[in-house]
C-alpha cells in the first residue's frame, strides 16, 4: 500500500457526527500511520429541516444521501454514520463495510431540575416529554398514557436548552449520543427494554464504502467488532424484511451469549394501543436469517397490517 495514500472520509457537520468521525479517523490513524485521513463534512437534508417532525419529511436516507453521493462521485472513500440512520437498502455500488463496537443502545431519560425526584414511571400526570421518534413515542404512550408527548428537534445542545428552559419536563434521547458528547451526567434514567426496545443499529457506528473497493475495505475492517456486527445485521435484516424506515414504531433488542444470538422485535401502532412483539434465538453466524425469520413471525401476528396503515397515514419516507 502506498505510503502517500490519502483516504477521504465523508461526515455530517453535526457535533455528534464529527465526534464519531474523528474517533474513527484517530483509531485508523493509529492502525495505519502511513495513510493520511481527511474529513469532508457537509449538512444533510435531515440537518437542514428542523421545523418539522422527521416522520413528516421522510426518513430513508434523510441523514445519509449527501454523503453517499460523495462516495459514488469518488470525492470520498467512506462515510461514518450512526448506524441507526443508515437505510437497510443501500444505493447500488455502496455497501456497509464495517460495524464498530456498540455503546449502550438503550434510550435514556433526561429531566428538568424540578423533576429530579421522579423516574419515568413516577412522573406526575400531564408531564411533558419530548421525543422526535415514533418508536419511542408509541412504546411510551402504551406504558404511560398519563404523560403528554411533544416533538423536539435540533441538535443535542438545542434540545437540552429547551428542556432547561422549561419547555419540557423530560426528554427521551439515545444513551450513546449523550455519552459520546460528554453529557453522561445528564442521564437520569436508562430505560429498560421491557419499556422501550431501541432502534435498529442504535449505539453502533456503520462505515459505508464503495462496493468492490477492497483497499478501503481492508482499512476500515480494522475497526470491525464481530459481536456488534452480528447483532446489528440481525436487526437490520429484521427491519429490511418489514420494509420499515427508522421513523416507524419498530424496536429491537439483541444479546449474544457464547455462540447464540437472541433477537427481540416489536411493531406498534402509532398510538401505542397495540404492540406485537416476539423473539427468536439461534447461531450468531446466522444473524441475517434470524432477523428475517423474526420479521415473518411478527407479520403472521398482524405486523404487516399495522405498518401498512402507518405507511398510508405517514408515508414511507
């Protein structure tokens, strides 16, 4: 490999995206000191439209399309994504080349100062909880119908400022994002999977590259974490079979014990009145097949009809 090679990395401009991309660059620079890694950052559609709920503006590729164009045009060699933002069906010529070790994928509750004496299950009736995720919204409506829910957009600092100004009593955010941005001390409660199954790929980074670019693939594979990759491939196969984007109420939870993978999956109505969930286990090496099979099990229980109604109501993105 040439000692003068430069690899270009595409990234969103958001604070979290850049933190994640800088981590990838720094880790690869340690492993490949003879390669120069350059970051090209840009704003995506999802970064630019902040005055509407995500479900209303479409979701498939909302945070990824501009980065993918950079790779297809040859202006970047790979892109770093929060894996939960990466569609399960990628554009022709691109592939998911690497999945990094996962941080805690749980959802987390952050509260206003006045609510620090409460947990999610003890918040007073009418407390206002902010979330931009239909998945979180549906599950929380199911378990806590006495709470009020309000959409919240913007970067993490903006959301936390709205919370501290009293616009919300609490926010539901990704544990991993809070931790990566140094806001771990704001996590008031980690929400257990019995209450909220997390998003597909949540907590992991996905590195996307050109299909067939073996030189780049060899480099990024240095960061592959096999157990995380197996868990996320099972989750993504589950989501792909259900034909759902990240802005539909589909939740998952995966664990690996030895060589065995356990995948739990959920589909919900928007109002949380009906949850369909099941689980499957088997060899972790058969992750994709397990995800596909679990999706079929949920379809047999009525998940397809629920999702079709949501697509007809909200759109597919």
